[in-house]
């Protein structure tokens, strides 16, 4: 009896005890396509969210830069009898000169001169640089870049605009702040009665520094920059009273 049990061949084992052959089953084409489709759907859902998160982080970093610029300007004014510098000479002498473009804006609001004036007061040079511009659609726009010094190897890159220091005319226009006491700036803007500026009630409504922006209403702008701003649908700005804010602009995307 024992011998007969030992002599049983594996093929005679009951169905439930047969040893299954070892082999590896691959994915079918349909299964692969389903997996790829699922990954594509997930990517479509996640990438916009990641893009918004990145944009939000860049906007926060930009606001931090402007906050530090505002504090530095306050220290400068305190040390210089409350007066802004008159460095119209730098508008012509910095690399690229004054207004090296033929389209909008009609003046040159780039603030490379400010980096020269404040070079001994700021802890790091990238404070003058909006992080969204380094990787965004304005990274090659000449209107959005200027060196803060004559040596382009060491000078900081400056992205921010300062509209009230955008001309070199003599005498100084009412809407420019060259050499003026800070408390005189808002009254001069009201006296200028410029419809593009508006009538500010005081320093709280006066821009001191702002991200570059290119309204879609300006038809003379090249297509690659028209309608774009540093941040989605608007720009960060530093106001004359020292506060910072994000301003939504329907003319930009």
C-alpha cells in the first residue's frame, strides 16, 4: 500500500493539488493604454494646480522683495533730508542707454539707477529681481531688464519699474520725483493732472515701484509680450507710503 502511494505520479494528483507551472504574465496592450490614460488624466489635473502653486510662491517672493525695497527707501529718505536722489545721469549712462525700444512705454521706467543708489544698503542683489520674470514670457523683453551698474558681470539685474523716475527732461516734470521731498510727490502728481496717472489722494495711492506689465490695449507692442504681466492677471507694487499690494489689471492675462 505504501509503495503504491509512493509510486503515484504528479500527474495523477487531484486537480486541487496540482503544481502550477511558473511563468510571468505581461500586460496586454489594452491594459497599458488604460494605465497611460489614467496617468494623462492625473497629470492634467495636477499640473495646473502645481503651476498655480508655483505662481503663488513667486508672487509672495516678489512682494517680499518690494517690502525690503520700501524699507530701504525709507532709510535712504531719513538719511537725506526726506529727498529722493536726482540721478537722471544714470538713465543715459547705464548699459543699453535710455529707452532702447521703439514701442511702449513711451518713456523708460526701468530702475537700474536705483540699484546703484542703494547698492550699499541691501543685503542681496536679487531683491531687484522679480522671480516670475526670470522664467516667464517677459524674460527676453528688453523693457523688463536693466543692469544696476555699468559692469554687467557684477551689476545686479533689475526688473522693477519706477514710473515716477522715467524721464530725463530738464526742468523735472511734475510727474517725476527726481530730487523731490517725499511729501511733495503726491501734490505734484495732483497738479500734473495726468489722465493716465489719475488724481491720487495721497501717498497711499502713488506707485513707487511695480512689476513690468504690457496692456493688451497697446497695439504697438510685439505680440509675444502684449497682454502679459509678471504675475497672472496683475502686478505687485510698492506704494509711496511703504505698503505693498497685488493689483489686478484686466488688461493683462
